[in-house]
C-alpha cells in the first residue's frame, strides 16, 4: 500500500538520485533539477517546502528531501531549535542515501548525528515540531539509529527508482 501525500499536486522528480548512479540532479544537463532556480523561502515548519521535504522523504527520495530542507535550514536563525530540527532531518535524509548505497558506516554516522540533534530538541517543549512531524523528535532519533543499525537490504533493482528504507512516516501521512 502506498503512502499518502502531503502535497499530491506536486510531481515527484523523475528519479531518486544516488551518488554515482545516473545524472547529478543539479550539475548534469540530464539531471531532474538542472537549471531549476532555487526558490527563496522563509524557514518554517508550516511552509510548503517543509511538507515537500516530508513527501520526498516518505517516498524514498532522500537526496531530494535533503535538498528541500537545506534551503529552509540556510534561512533559519543560527542556534534556533528550528535550525537544529532541519539539520537533523537533513542528516536523516543523508543516512537514507547511505543505506540505499549499502554504506553502513556513513549511514550510522549520519543517523547518529541526526539522533543527537533530535534528542537535544526533546529537552525543551516543541509541540509544533511533534505536530509537524507526527512523531516526537526523541522517538524519531531512536528510529533513525535503529534503522541504520539494522541496515535494511536494498530491494530496488531499477536504477533511479525511489526506495523507502525507513518504516516511519513524517507528517502523519
């Protein structure tokens, strides 16, 4: 059964990028985002771009989710809980890429760093983060590390096809 979409009218990229497997999305003229100008956005968990990152993540487009959240991270106030949350999600996405590549050590490193940032958010009340993610940052941290430790075997055989490696869903989708 497929996962629900937060932004069903927005089309997914034509492939899920893995480093060294297919054209680089931004640098290669054959890339799915080549020539696409970044949209300036304000950092908010209520933004369409945040939800877009969740959709990408939930459907196995980890490199692309990383890119969606990075734009928000760059505009978030330094030292803010929102910036830490976004960095945690970016690292979680990077872990997804490394799991898909079969690279256990980097997957564990990224998941561990994501977990540390997300656990730090659990020490202060951030109900809006819980509501936006559909899961507490602390539980998300635990699930990230558990998934990287278990290192799920890649099932996708078609290059560029997205693959979900995390059993949880962000945003309650």
